[in-house]
């Protein structure tokens, strides 16, 4: 392995080691689609890169488009890993009112245990990818029939450290089921995916 690869792996190990040393769980999004499309399943996965926790996790979907009812969600599924097989299990996805009066989708998993990530086991890129295979994967279907591209916040946080241990992504939602085809033809695909600051 080249010196540059060794350096990159060591930097990754240091970052992950810091999270483990904190004694708190910390979730990192490792797979998440670019945009949510009306009536098409959207998958996202995360990995605990911190300390072990048996306090469980919470998944929330929020934003003004959710609060106003412009964007709705259904078919929430947790993809469980049972003896090496991916087993989908559907859960209710209730709308709940926050203390500020706004509505969000929220699912609590109090039985999910997060194992501690051990950065010392990572010595190659392949090891790192294998470690990320022990991840939590969910799927949800957005429902949206408007003309714009409203934005929602997808967040998964561990009850062991909800403030600094969460994995959060902002995603646009479109009603155009041929969105990628249309935007590739127009050469405008990258304009929508600007990073939030």
C-alpha cells in the first residue's frame, strides 16, 4: 500500500478513535441518495463510529415542507441484518408535534444496540469498507406532487448522545420521476445539489 494510502487510513483511524474515546456513540451517514423522488423508495444507511450504546436511536424527517404537509412520507422500513441476510421490516411513521408546535415524522428504536467501532482493526481500505458493512439501513417513500424542489432534513440520532452524535442530511424532493434523465439532458443536474453551509 502506498504512503499516501497509509496516511489516509491513519487519519481515518485517528478521527474514529477520537469518537470512541469520547465514550459516546456517534452516527455517520455512509450511504444516502442525492434526491428524494415522489413514490420511489429512498434508502439511507449510517454507521456508529463512536462508543457502544444500548440506549437506542431515533429517526426524524422534518422541515417546513413536512410541517406544512406539502411533502408526506410512507412505507418506512428498517433493513435488518439477520444471519447475514437483509430482512426488511416495516414500521409506523407517525407525525408528532414538537415543543415549538411544528410537525415532524419520528420513529424511535429503543431496542437497537450500537456496537463500539474499533479503529485499530482498520489497516487497509478494504478493512475500512468491511467495517462499514455493519451499518443501519432504512428506506422510506416520499409523496409529493408539487412543481418545486422543497427541502427536508433527515436525521438519525443516538439517545446516548443526541446533540453531537447525530447523522443529518438535507435533501430536496421532486415530483418528477424522470428527474435525473431530464436534468442530464439539460446539463443542469449539478445545480440542485449545492452543499448546505
